C-alpha cells in the first residue's frame, strides 16, 4: 500500500543563495502545520558554494524532504520543472530559496481551499527588511 498523498508540495529551486537565507527558508517550510501534510522538494540547480551544499545535505535526511541535484545549472525554469515532476501533493506551492513562509501560511491557505472548495489559490508576499 502506498503512502497517502501530502496536501501540499512545496517546490524550491536553489542556486547558490546566502546559506543563512536558505536555512531560514527551509526552516519556515518545516514549521508548517497542515492536516494532510507537506512535502518539500528542493532542486539544487548546480550550486558551487560549499556552504549551500552542506546546508542541503544536513536538511535532506528527514521524512517529507526530497533533494534533487542537477549537475549543471539549467536556470529556475528547469529546476522548478524537475521539482514539479517529483511532486505528489494535491496542491503545489512555489517558494524561492530566499523566501520565508509565515508560520501559519499554509494553514491559512488550506483553510481557504477547504472552506471554498477552490482548486487554486494565489498569494503574494510581504517584504521583510
């Protein structure tokens, strides 16, 4: 018997961000609490920075996290498509490698989707300075 599908597939394309920003992004996705669960698929698009590779290696060992490594940089479209092909969730969420989700972000989206029966939701961003 196969595992149940997660509610959300969070897709993140990574190419040599500041390691601190990447950690904050990964931690913010890991903190999401949603009935049905969240999978996080990260595609490393050929990063060269050792600290980025190390952060991703440390991150990848837990359930619900999948790391795909591209040998060469194909750009955000190629990396996002690789992540999309690996996604198994009911809904797809795109999160840049230097974005941070509010702790309740996916819970609020989930509540809206369930209460309205919507198939699609769009959200934008706030800037943290």
